[in-house]
């Protein structure tokens, strides 16, 4: 029987960024990424798949909330 690995915090947070009129951007957290054990690449888990805008991967911040907010 193998020992279960502990759940680790993600290395990167996936954000959907949508540009609105007037130059305002709306950021919504849509997933996270964890590094592979061998150091080559990351596993990306998306909870939502955006149809427009772009996906930005950023390191998590200590004061980051579970939900995205306006930037």
C-alpha cells in the first residue's frame, strides 16, 4: 500500500481576465497549477473554461481570497 501524499498549495493560480469598456479589467479565479514532482512542467486544473479574454497564471498571494475580484 502506498502512502498518500499531502495536498499541497498550488504553485500558480489561473485567472480569466476580461477587458470591459472603459479600459477596466475583470479578473476571475478559474483554477490552479501544481508542479510535477520531477520538475518538468505543471498540471493545470481549470474549474471554468473561458470563451473570451485570456488566462493568466500568477503565484498565489498570502492575502488572496478564494474568489476573484476586479483588478
